[in-house]
C-alpha cells in the first residue's frame, strides 16, 4: 500500500469519484470529483493532535462501528495517504466557525476549512475497473437475529475484533459482558447460495475465511469450542484443503446444516436450532457468540460506472466480461478491463492475479502508442443530404454537425462516431450509410433468409453487444428454442431502419423482432431510445395499413439473459404460428401498393 | 475535424466476386447436429462461390492454413466461415485473411454453433435447414461487403484505475512499474479497501496490509 503512495508514476486521488468519461479506447477524457479533505495532504504528519482536541465522537467505519473516532480522523494507522481528514458533515467548526479546536492543536497549520471540492480532468488510454465489493447486510435474515442479539456478529465485525489493530487490540470479548466467549459458532453461506435472500451464487471466500478464523482462534485460545454450520465446505484452492484439515484436526466441530432459528438466552448467549443433515436429527447448540459468514455483493457504484462506460452486468449484478474463458478481464467496451471483486466474488490471490492480467491486457493495448480505430462508422453519401438535421439530433455522440439554416450538408466526425448507425436508420433521404452495415448488406440478408419458406421463419434483429450476445449465451448454456429463428446482427438496435422491417414484411416475413440492450444499458449511450420510438411508430402505421401490429415486436435482452432470449424466441414462434398465409399475402399486397405510391410521390 | 465521406460506396455491378465458404465441424459441436457436408454442398452452387467445403476445425492451425492456401490458389477475395459466434473468432479469421493480403472486412461468419447446433440439439434436420439458410445469408452479405481501413490515431499512454482495494493497488503498481503513468481514484480517504480490514489472510495466514 505504501508503495502506491510514494510511486512517482502513480497519481493518487482519494476521496474522489469518477463523474464522467467521454471519448473512447486510446483517448478517454475523464472527469474526477475530488472532495475536500480540509487537511493539507502533503503537510500532515498524522501526529493525531487534532483528533485529541476534537470534541465530536462518531462510530468508526473502519472498525464497523465497534469503536469510535473523531470528526477529524485517520481511517486506520497504515492509511495511504497518511493524512487526517475532516468529515465536514460532522464537524462543528465549519461555517460559522464555532469550534476550530483542531486548528489550534495543529502545530503545522495543515487544517484548512477553505478547501473546496475540485473537478479534475485527466486523459487516459485505458481504464481498469476495480470497484470492489459491498459486504452483505444480514439484517433481512431475521432468523439469525443479527442486530436483535448483540452477540451475533458478521464475519467482518469478527475480523476487526480479533485484529491486533482492532478496537480490542485483538482480545476476543463479547460486547454484552466484556468476557471472553468459551464457545463460538459460525454460520456459513449467509447471503450466498440462496435465491430467496442475498444472492444465488457462491461468494467464494467465506468458507476459507471461517477456516482461517477458527485457526486463529485455536491458536489464541486452545480451550475454545468452535462449531461451524455449513452446507458444503468449498476448499478448492491451492493449500486450502490443507488448512481445512488443520482446522478439523485442531478440534473444530463441523456440522452440516444451516440453523433454522437462533434464540437469545438470559445470559446473552445464543441457542441455535439446526437440523443436522448428516444425522437427520434436530439439534440445539448453546453458544456464547455467533458469527455470520457474510457473502459478497456487488459494489453500489456499479450502476454509475456501468452507465458511464457502457458496460454490462451479469444477473448477479457483477460486471460481465467479454468472454468467460478467453477474455476474462476484458470488458466488451474496448480499452476497459476488470480486476478484483468488481467482476465477481474472489479472494485476495485471485484479485491480485486478475489485476496483473488486466494490467497485461491494458499494456498490450497501449504499448504501441497508437491505435487503429474501428472503421465501422457512418458515412455521408454526397449529394443526397437535404440538411434537415435529424442525424445530428439522434447522434448520441454529437458526431454530426448540420447547419440547417445555411442548408450546409451534414459533416460526420469519424473520430467521434462510435458506429451505432442510428443516423443511417433515421435519415429520411438515405444520405447516410453505415460502413459494414449498409442498407444493401442488410437487405440482402433479409432476402436470402426469406427466399425460401418465408412463412416458417422468425426474423430477429439483434444488437451485437446485448441481444446477439444473449443469443450466444443461450447457446453456450444449451437452452433450446425453435429452429425457425434466424438472426441478423447489427451493432446497435438503433441501426434497424424502418425500411428493413417493411422490406421483410413485403418479402413475406410472418413476424419480425427487433432486440437490443435494455433501456439505460445501451452500448451507444441512448441510441436504443430511437429504436423504441421507431418501432412504436411502425406498429401504429401497421395498424393503420391493416397489418396486425403484434407481428412486429421489440424486446430488450441483455448479454447475460440466455434464458430470457430463449423465452422471447418461444413467444415469437407462438406469434408466428398465429399468422396465416392469407394474412401474409394480404400484407404483401398492401405493401407493394404502398411502395408504388411512395415511389410515385417521390 | 475529419470529415468522413463515402468513396467506394458500391461495388460496381457485374464485378465478379470469388467467394470461399468453409463449414466448420468444430469437432462434434456442430457436426453432431448439423450435416456440415450437406451445408457446404448447397452453398457451393450459390452465386459467386468458388470453393465450398466442410472443415474439421476452421480456427485450428491446419484449418487456417487450408483456407489461406485456397485463397492464394483460387484467388478468393471474400470468405465465409460458418462456425462459432463472430464474437469469439471474428478477430481470428480477420487476421487470417489479412495475412494473405485480403482486407479483414471481407469476411463474414455464419453462427452455426451458438445460434444453431447448440440450441436445436434435438432437431438435426431443422438445424441443418437453418444452417443452409444462415450460410446463404452470409454468402449474400459477403458479396456486398467492401474493404475498410481503420485510421491510426495516437493513444494516450496513461491508465485510469477506478478503486483502490487490493485489485486496484496491484493493477496500479504493475502499470506504474512498467513505466505507465497511473491515475488511481479511490472514493474513501485511504486506499486499502476491504482487504485492509482483514486480519491474517488465508492461505499464508499473514497480515493483509
């Protein structure tokens, strides 16, 4: 940790949050909000005189509330940077200055209440997302009595309690009577492997964390009774089984079965009722202290970062990697990499490994000092543009400028264009096309698909980042769905031109599905809003023309929703079966007549 | 600001294309469900297709070698690989055709594995029919593709690390020790994250800080 503080190549911004990221791989422009510390970071020697003088006493977050700190404090002795910080919401001395005792105590004069939050701009080539985890809050699991019974602790609270740097200097005591417990129980999988509460996934670290705790306890207090209530012990890593065996040999009692109920006894101890699934017997265990091995939840900042960088999440709420085996630290967004629990629960060794992997991937990208841009961008077809300005309006990246008043044709900034293709879909004059996803290139796929037995086909437009990836995920998971489904890939659902859909119906498609990322998850900021508007408009138009509007469907399917993809395909197949040959023939008639009219009016 | 204007917007009509189609077995992953040789056969009569064959593993070294040799021998200028998802191997095959002088964007993939054989495992006939359609779509599309060239732009040799827990610390140090400037952003007053709160850590049972 201290290496980070003194490394000449690392610029450390604490109390800071990334507020906005613009640009793309190779050149991201990042805005960082750095909150005021009110203590000069460079001058403070962490002597602590200020904290002695401070009259405000608050629970200490680092010790999960088991001890107190002042309004001016250092989170823990080894903190980096080694400088105190004022929690301005708790401080009495700020505006108007009524206290200021710390300022008098600080000989070096490091405390400065005039400091204000700063906005910092940085330009970077790549981004490592290492936003970590949120410990599970077990209060909702009322049967374990956390917060109702004082001697029921979370594993994190227990960590602080046996830590030499913790509130009791490593002395294990109960907060009710300040006496050392003679017996301790550990309950595993609290908030893990339960669909009902917490998460359905395994949090990876809790088994080994408990095993470690039992060994530490047995080392300190040889006579202590320890019981571990578990579903399975997952000691899968290198050296893990060895630790587990050591724990068993030291006399720790492992009992298979999760408690159904915990009661508090008059002396503050706890009575645990559990079905021992090895013996099938209902058992009661009286224990002086109970530790809940809490699971790992995604960090709260996940949503904000996801939106800023256009990332995807798994159903569990962790970041989704570009490929689970072959690109485990890459995000689907180029130039963004994951490290640590941001991507999923993992222990320290795995976090370190993944961080080094993310570094290697990031250097692989940056070392040449230049980058070849994706040529999949929109292009103007000169002569067709009538300067209406719609393209500029729909572009999520402000990559198009049109001077509507002077009737100057659109100008496309290819460096800013990310390639969603919404402009090409919305342009009423066909004056913009998308490289690699031109009208012709897509229409010819529709034609090839519907050339033969059109009535038996379900035409699906799927965006590259979410829905197409969701279809792949259904495949990887071997989730079966009807073979009538045929997919056409576009980069974004925003590319799906209304003419593609009319063309498909004209060629006899019974049903068409447009699918994309969920609203708010669009890889191209908000391009899928335009998809939604377009599809709704089309459905209205279909109704007017006498075509059943349910033959055109719009669904949002994420990259992690393989099951949902298959469900939607089953639904589409059902709708397809309801469309009669007569209906299709009528539609073709209506649309060919309309096409002639449109052509004439042009 | 750089203006982007289409230059070679359409391939001149009548220009003959020479397409190679490769239907991958992917071991048994595809061929257990789909009749690959039948798919390759139906594709062989499509307009512009010069070579059409099934192949055990298109992505393998011998597989790629075979395709590359065909490109040179038959003067192929467009390739369809009917195998797995383009999200997996599109970069592989783009590099492959580029290595023998074709523009990487003159490739199209038909997703016969993730979106066909794996999801219609109990309907081999329907899956084969669908595979025929998917390959036909890919051939139609590849015919319409045109070469694209990315632009070289300078890149900022600095990295942003969001989060100063153990993962963020390790990533920052690794990057910085390799000579890259690192911006490490941590929302709390100190780095260290959850790890800093832990006592001894498994499996070595030493201090985490």
